[in-house]
C-alpha cells in the first residue's frame, strides 16, 4: 500500500493535474442608484441652512452603499470674481461636465440614474440629461478628461451625423435611461437680461422638452414669484401633452419652493410641502429613503413666506406675475388653493 502511495506521489510530482480552466466565480456587484444633486446659487448644505436639494442629500447619505450621491452646492459669492459669476451664471459648463464625469466613472448597465436640482442647479441637471440624450454616457474606461471634453463639445455645438455616431459607437453605452428628474423652480440665470440671453446660448439645452431618455420629470414651481430675473423654465408641451412630465405650482416664491430661506426659518414648514411632494415621487420610482422620513418634515400651508425682497433677490426690481397654464401638464397643488 505504501509503495502504491509513493508511486502516486511520484506521478503527481512530474505530471500534476491541470488546474480548472475557469476562475472561481467572483462576488457579483449589486445594482446601485446614482443620484446627482446640483444646488442653486448661494445655497449650500450647511447644517440648519439646507435647501430642499441639500436636505435630500442628507437623507441619502445614510443609504450608502446602495445609493451613490453626487452633490454640489451652488456658486458662492466669495470675492469680486465669484460675485460676477453669481450675477451672470458663470461656471455652469464646468458644473455639468463634472457631474457627467462622475456619472460616467460610477455607472454600470444595471444601475439607475436620478437627477435633482434647484434653481440654476435645476437648469444644470436638465442640461445634463440633454447631454446624455444627445451624446450618450461614456463607458467607465473612456471617462477621461479628454473624452468628457469631447462629449461636451458635441453637445454644446449640437453636432449630429457621422461624427457624433462614431463617437457614440466607440465610447458610449448603447442605451441609457434616466429614471427621473426632479427639479425645484428651474431658472436660467440671475443677472442682467442681455447677459442672461448670451449665457443661455452658451449653457442652454437645445430645447425645453423633457429629454427622451428620461422616464419621468417633476417640477415644483413657485406660484407667488414675480421677479423677472427668476422667470421659470418650464418643460414645453406640444399639442399632445407629455404624460411623463408633471409641473405643480406651490404657494411661495422661488426661495420658499426650493427651501432657500436666507435664515427665515419660519418658512420651513411651507418649503417642506414641495420637498415632501418631490421625495414621494422619487420613492415611487424606486429610490430608497429612510423609513419614516416624512416625520422629520412638518408642513403648514399657512406658514409665512420669505417674501420677494430677501437676500440677492432684492437687487432685481423688474416684476411680472407668472403665467400658469393648466392646459399643459401643469396643476396647482391643493395646499396652494385659496
């Protein structure tokens, strides 16, 4: 018996058994939700001063690793140069490119994408969805600064044809869907009207329709805002209203609807109404929020508004009542009814 064992060991030494041709199965990566949140001008996620966009960010922080969140505060007024950017809407192209790059480096085909924004940040995420629709989303291995810049130029110049198709085929996913876009009171730019129009040509999405790659879009609009510099950018509806889009008017001005209260905390219960409305729709689209999250946001439809003369808003004197078009995917929230 020992002689036979020695023979086997001898044969195994010189003629080892072949290793398995297949590698052992690796642990499969679970699908993730990618949430991009771009905040409004002069807003941040400072404790106690969060906008509705920043409050969403706070909620989602606890949902890692299933939820990956990319949050950026709005442009801040720090010095003369940054103050000029605040007034004319500067740095929006950088904001869009960085968000696009973050998505491209993290996304996998089984994942879901959610976009949220407030004010000018809302304009930026809508532009981001337009960029993804027009150019596609770069695969992870191609998400380099050079390719991101190329994708931005293809979108910004609205180029089409063979050049675009070649880029998409070589570097981007075949099909990308955005689960939802949620925006609080989209505005184009805060500043002089002539400068705003020039900036719109540089940063604007190519049309105001909801992008075809978006499953659903929700916008909370400020019913009592009258400053022309804060004119809302609504999703346009054709003769056939887009059933994917819902635009709902809430009581209050631009800051009330977006939760940018400028220290006037008495308005928080009013701002919580469009916040809860938006988060409920996000939950309906599969975004996982902490259990019982609604309890942290008490509401009061009769709570005071911040009014139109606080903060940077006092610099804008031209006023015009906003137009509500109830025939075109728009409605007034019951809390705002007289």
